[in-house]
């Protein structure tokens, strides 16, 4: 495979940014697929006629963008970017299974409590109605990708001891699987706690998602606020005239 990675030697753009842009083009073109190794620093020096310091800065630029990651003693690899439909109603477990991956859960919290005023308004329940609070780190093939905090009216779920890793399967047990709802997404930066749970650097880009869903009867059954890794997820929507 012939690679055109050499930077231009004119203009004001730093050489490392030119090399990073050229590498990025090859990744986007699919010449290196997710999970594949890119050429070593030594090989890139030969391909670009640039110093090792310049090449390393180019690689670090793409690592900071989330396109590449280093594995100690193994090299530099193209990261997995998960493309998911913004208008699809499915659980993390459903999406993992559809991709042939294995979902996992690390529990942060699983308790029964009273809703806050904001939660009660969104769920359309009284403040004296008990809710189940579920806090989880969601894993795909062992890699932490998201933090989910769900609030569900207790009446819609089986007993806490019977809850598995999939909230939607638990809701379906009592005939309350979501059939519709709304979702909002906005960009943000990871807090120190979030960064630690997701194994990313502090202030890394994340996507904050709020989802409110309803069952077939129109009852609000779920309020989930999630934090997804910005370097692993891309949300897409179909547009129609």
C-alpha cells in the first residue's frame, strides 16, 4: 500500500499537524481499520522524512482526538468508533449484542429512594412515590464506555435482587418495556470522577445524554442521564424532507 504521508514544506501549518492530518485521511479512508496498528514511529519517520519528535507529536495529536491509542509494548492502534442511531430506541445491551460485542456492568448504586422535585416532574409522579436509582458503568468487551444513572418508578420494576444488567429487560418483565420517548445530547467535559470511571483523562470530551421513555400505556417509565465517551461514540440521524 502506497502511503502519501509527507507534509508540505511551505506554509505556516506546523509539520506535525500536517502529518496528523495526512494520517487522519488514511484512517477515514479505511486504509487502517479499527483495532489495526498504524506504522511505527520509525516507519513514519521514513515515510514523512520528519524527525521522531515531529512524528510523535503528530501521533499524540490523534490520540488526543480519540482516533488512536497506544498499547504499551505493542504499538499504536486505530480506536473503535461506535456509530449509533440518534432516533433508535434500544438499550446499551441491545446495541452491544447487535454489534456482536459483549456488554458488561459495574454497579455504582442500586437503591430505593424518593424522587427529587425535578425527577418527579419529569416522571409525572408524586414526590412520595418510591423510585429505584440505578448507577452503572457500562462496558463493551471489557472497555468502559458509558456511565448511566437511571431513575425508574419502583412499581415498573421487579424486586432489586432480581435486576440484571439490562434495565429494558427488567422493565419488559412487568410489561413496561419502553416503546417511545425523547432524548437530548450535548457535548461536555469529563469530571475527575467520570474520567476515573471511564479510564480517560480529566477534561476529555464526553457526550451527555438525557433520555425519558414511555411504555405502551403512555406511562413515563425511565429517566436516564448518561455520560458517553466522546472518542468512542458518534450519533447519527436520518434526515427526511
